[in-house]
């Protein structure tokens, strides 16, 4: 007999974040701009002993914590080979060819991604959420997925498959 697979989805106001970013593409660097991002979390898995896949409260708590780390920050892609970073005292200088910005360190988050596209932000968020759920001992999941929306009708999805419990 095959086991049923269940999918849960969470999207709440506390899963949004406002942030500035720019991306490099086709040999140029976009202007610095911002979005009011919205995040939707999906998990897929099997019922545990208590007859649920994962506690909605745990899912919301971890997702909201990750969103808070990104909120009201300048999102920078630490692994982008086209961007040079230098840090002095409480500031970081960001350079792309002749273009540069200087930001207070407290207002920046360097993300371990190559570009701050919606796709890679979804991937980063997904990896962070997956790690937190794993550390919490969640073992009923088959997949963790995250949608990141930059605005109405414009979103990207990334997912991580988990081994069966």
C-alpha cells in the first residue's frame, strides 16, 4: 500500500520583508531599488505519529525569523564574482566596475548567493528554513519549498527534496 503525501502551505503578513537590492545581468548592473517581498512556504511530507506533517506554528516561527533577518536591509550577493566588497570600520563599499555604493554595515546582509534574483532569494530562504526544520527534529518531510514574490504576479520558487523519514 502506498503512503499518502500531504502538502502544507503558509503565507502570512509576518512572512514579508522590505529590502533593497540590485542584480548584475547581461554585462551590466541594475540600479539599486527595492521590493516589498512576500514569502509563501510549502512543505510536502507524511503524517507523523500525531497525524500532522509539521506543526504550522513551527513552520511559521522559522519562516518569520528568516524574513526578519532580511527586512529593511540591503541584500548583497556575497558570491557574485563581478562585485567587489571592501569593509572599513562600520561601512561596506560595494563596487561593480565604475559604479559603487557605501552602506552602513548594520543595514546590509551579505547572502551566500551569486545574485539577488527572486530565484536565488527563494533558494537561500528554502535552505535556511530546511536547516532550521532539520535542527528542530522534523523528520516527516519529503520536500521544502519557498515562493518569493517581488510584487503581484511576479514570483519565483525553489525547493529542496528531503530523504524519506
